[in-house]
């Protein structure tokens, strides 16, 4: 039996893969429309996979373009989730803000949905002690002229955030961040590490929601 069928949307394909792999959580793509991340470099514009794989992130980054985002339609199921008054929290995981999160925010309607969402939006900083745990986040920040700090991450997301989670190593910078923050161990080596961080983030979200009514 073929797994994929011609004409299926990305949402349908994702649902099918979740069923086949026994993933119980609902995974929703940002859109069923085509959006291509392109990396602007000092010499030329590169498709993301060219930059990331073939050139191993070596070219100097000057910016990003999300081709097709301006006409893409947000996933209606994702909008329904964000509008659900019983939603407990929106967590921006410690991914690269420029190439993992910004493409989502570039789709018309998704940023506005986050802004009006009743649940607190919390980011977990991908920077620990001036370095990215994984990937080229810190390299990109340096090349874009940004300080490689959790403070810069908070400022990048700006008004979207109701709170941010910092690693304990960056506790001294918490006072420079305008939204509420907590400091804890964010480097995850084991399943126990992941579960502990998830519990702390959800407790933080519950506290923020209680404060904000």
C-alpha cells in the first residue's frame, strides 16, 4: 500500500504519518501552501537546503526571505486551536528563531492569532551562555549584528511573548528582559530532562495565566 497519494495536502499527509507512527499528539503544519525559505547571503540568495546542507551554513547571512508566505493561507485547524479559550499555553520551543519560527509568523493571520490568543505565549531561549545548543543560530545572530543572548531572543519575538524561559547560566541577564522570565536547566540530554523542562514551562504558563486573569 502506498503511503502517500497524489493531491493530498500537507495536513493530510502529516495526519497519516502520525497514525502510522503511533503519534497521539496532533501535529499541524502552518499552511498547506508552498512556502520556501531562502537565505540571503553576502554574495547571493540561496535556497535553504543549499545553504544548510551543500554549503554547511558557511556563507555569511544577511537576511531571510520566505517565498510564497505572503499569499499562503494559515492552517484553519491551527487557528482554531489558538482561538480555543481552554488552550493552556503556546510554547515557542528553543529552535532557531530565524529559520524555524519566523517562517510560521510570516504566514498572514498566524501572528495576529498569537497576539489575540488568550493563552500565554512563552519562548524557551535557544541560546545558553552565548552559544546555540545545536545548529547555526549563534552564527546567524553574529552575522546579523545581534548579540548572542537570551535578551536578543526576547527582543526578536517582541510583543508576541508573555514570558521567556532562560537557562540558569543566563540568569544574570533576566533583569534586562521586559517580560516575566524563569531560569532553569534548559539543556536536555535525557527524557527526564525533557519532561522536567516541560513541567516547569507549563507551571510558568499557569502562573502567568493566573496573574493575567
